[in-house]
C-alpha cells in the first residue's frame, strides 16, 4: 500500500502493530503502547494491526486474547487489520502461522545461518556459569555450532531433539536510529548465537516477530523499552534475510510511585481494574497518553480527536514515566463532571446495581422512566463528589429509603441544639401539607424531580422565615435529621429523591431518638 507525496514520489503509508502476548490481562504499559501506535498511525491515515504473540503455548490463553481486545475496544482504540477484523496478512495469531515461519527458516538455513543445538538446560547453565566466572557476559558458547553429521546423528539416536540457533557472524556494530532514543549501537560479537526455533518446532519471539513485521509490511515498531535488548537479535535476522528493518521507537518504562517498574502481576495495573472501578475510558486514555508524551500546549485534558491531531513521536520522552494515581483520579473526576444527567446516569447504572439498586434490571432501557429520572438527578447530585463511578454506590443510602444508616456524632450534637426539634417538627408539618412534595415518589412526567427539588428549597426558606431563624439554623438540623450527617450533596436534591414518605419516616425516627 502506498500513496504519492507532493513531489509525486512514492510514500509508504504508515503500518504499525500492537502485538501483545495473551498471557494476562491488558496492562497499563501495553495499553499505552497500543495507544501510541494507534495515535501515530491514525493521525496520518495509517493502519494499526492487532496480532497475538502466542508462541508461549503453555501460558497463552484465548480468553486473555479476548479480554485484551475488549479492553482496547473499551478504551476506544480500534484497529484496521488483525484479530477479529481480519485482513490480507491473516492469520494474526502466531500459533496459526507456523508454516510461514518454517518457510523463512528454510531460507535462513539455505543461507547458512541456522544450526542444530543439542545442549540441555543443565549444559547451558553450566556454560553461562563458566563464562561469568571468567568475567564474560553470559551468551551461548557456540558448542554445537560445528558438530559433524556423525555427532549430530549420535545425539538424535539418543532421542535428543535439537533446537535451532541463529549463527551470529562477526561484523560491524549493529546501528539503528530509534525515533525516541536516537542512534543506538550493539556489538554483534557479544550477542551469541540465539535460538530461533525451539525443539518442539515453535519459533521464539525474536524470530516470529521479525517474520510477522516483514510479512505484514510494518513500517514502524513502537513498543516498550523492555524490548530494546531484543532489537539486536531482530536486526540480525532482518539483515540475514536481506530486508530493511522498520523504524523502531522504544518508549520508556512506567514506574510506580515508589520509582519501581510497574509490574503486570500487580492487579491494579490492568485496564480492566480501572474499568471495574468506574474510570471512564476517555479519562484512562487521556492519562495514558501523558505517560511519556507531552502535548504542545498547556492543556492536558484532550479529546481523542485533539490527540490524533497533536501526537508525534518527536514529543515522546526518553525519561521514565511515573504512574500518578492522584492525577488519574483528578482526570477522571473532570471527565465525570463533564457528563450530564441521563448520560452519566446510564454510566452509573452498573455501579449502583452493584450496590444493590435496580439490581434486577438488565439494562438502562429496562428501567422505568421515573427510575431513569431518579438516577439522572442522583447523578447530578453526586457528580462533584466522586472520583470514580464506583464511588457513587456509597451515596445511595443517603438518597433512598426510610432508614438513616448511621448518625455522625456531629449530627447528634446538632440535633441536641436549641431549635432542632422545633425545626424538624415544623418541617414535618410542611411536608405533610405541601402539594409539590406530595408528587414525589409518584412521578409521571419528566422534570418532576427537578421541580420537587425546587419546591424543597422554597420550603426550607419559608421555614426559616416562619421560625425567624437564619438559614444555617434551619439547614443544619434538617440535614442532620434527614441524613444523619452534616455534609454531603445538596439537601434539596436529597429531599426530592427521597420523596414524601421516606422523608416523613426519617423525621419520625429522628424525632423519637
Ligand atoms: N509480545 C510482546 C509483548 O507482549 C510485544 C513485542 C513487540 O512489540 O515486539 O511485550
């Protein structure tokens, strides 16, 4: 695929790939690599390929592959070729590409780059030990590099299945220009012959990845710094096959708040964890992009469209990125606040269901319209106070039911105050008589809860006037008497959402304390 540039020359369109190993959930580091690839490619009309590097047969699982694709999709990262969508380089699972690898292996063997290695794990360990005792870097000694046909036949007769090694020929340093780290050089003489096909016929990562990148016409490899040490082996294979390698860009590690590398093994590094806690995908995406990349202006809250427009590898930093959970929380609360009533309510539904509310409904559409309105007003009432959608669950008891779950000591104190009883009793009479509040709990029309909240506000003001008390001397005992707490979401919204019966039941109990 290609297009012509302004001068009429041929330009390869950008083709990148995200190539996770399906041995666990999609974690933050992987998601960031996927995102950088996605932004880099789609920002310039290129193609992102999603493929599965499942050559570690023992640890790879289809359900991980599915969950990785789901997590990418949830984040809003889409791909043009690969798993689920297909494409001209199918199949996109390494375990289904063994014939392709064998074809290239034969090519390399024909060029004299491949030899059989019969060394056992114990022998290899002993060789490594020996080298390190002599102060040399541990690499394969080359022991099987020149076995005679007779020696090989003998090994085979003993039932030993050989692995296949790539023969590293002496030569000039391997140099490549990394788009993030600049020119990097490796001494090829220090690499040691490495295995490209294991004794069970499965290729190693370093071999399969080159063949896939070659066959899929990948132009840029954007991946984590942990793969930098694999790059020389991959360059050697590119060179042996006689092709130009892609442009590499190795992005920095992500460190946790203690300055240690974030590990896949920590549960809270998976994207699924953040989804389940109630982080919005756009917040996670926005947070991820800032792990190593910086925008051109001061604005850090950026939409996907803005990111596509602004992203470039030139602004990716070499320095390690630090995972700052407070910043993620801050970004998430910004994105939550930017959502309005019903829209936020729909997002909240699974989280309030988890906390027991509307638990038997299958979806948003399955709620009655008055329940949807209830949730929308609830969402507006709590959105300033929550950092995650999950946190909304803890507010439900405040807005629902005849029971006050618990009384704070401070609230008890206020209720012992001089006018508290008078305020609560007067309010009770008002609620019993008020026509607007009579409608609460039996909503038929949209917007009734808003008018109920407005009515509650008017009533509280009237109460102050009637009793000749300052606002605070009315609101404080009311809040304490209806919620058992001294701080929280707007009281008028709490009253509207509770409805007449529950307000009266709560006042009854508080007055009998
Ligand atoms: N399968 C590798 C991983 O999950 C990716 C390797 C690459 O991008 O070259 O880390």
